[in-house]
C-alpha cells in the first residue's frame, strides 16, 4: 500500500514538473528582446490611388529601366515608382520607415536609390526596398502596381 502511494505521488510530481516546464517554455518563447515590428510603426496606412501614364511627359522617363519618379500627395510622404525592367514596376512610400514622418524623412531619389535626409542618411534600394548602408529593421513600404492598358499603370494599397 505504501508503495502504491509512493508511485502515485511520484507520478503526480512528474506531471506537475512537465506542466511547469511547459508553461515556462511558452512564456519564454512569447517574449522577444528585438521585436522589429515595434520599430516599424512610423508609417500609417495612408490611402494610395495614383495613375501613371508613360505617354505623359512627367512619367515618360519611366520607359527606361532603373528610372524612377516621385509622385507627391500620396501615401505618407509621396510615392516613388521605379522601372525594374522587363515591363515591371515597383512603387514605394517615399518616407523612410525607420523615422517618424518629417521633412527630413522624405527620400531623395539618387539613381536607383532613395536617401533619407535625416542625420543617419539611411539609403534604400529602389529595386528591393531594403536598406543598403545601415542594417535597419524596416524596409520601404511597397504599394501594388497594376497595368490597366494603354501604357498606364495603377498604383494602390
């Protein structure tokens, strides 16, 4: 009888031990020191609905690969559209996602790169949207580009 009591006690102890370890594991796995999503909250989901007609003079340079244009009054601080070649285009919010929106956080187009005017001068590839000079947690915010015919493209979010 004493042996049966001892086995039950041992069995209950082991169950409690596994339960305790499971709870600790869940708590530890849900915590993170470097939660990059907290660093990517500077840009809002501002409405984007623009048309780009490559036959118009202000967009004609987009007919050439690696050429880009800035379109104001869209997104957080305007949008940048780039011709990535093969009839493909990408559109990015023109605001550095690693800074609060301000005058210095609007990207300047230099070749196929967007450069932030703030102190750290973050530089982004307009082909990929990724940071080029400093490891940054957030890449550029991308918008959808769709062909609507007659050399015209729609940019939306």
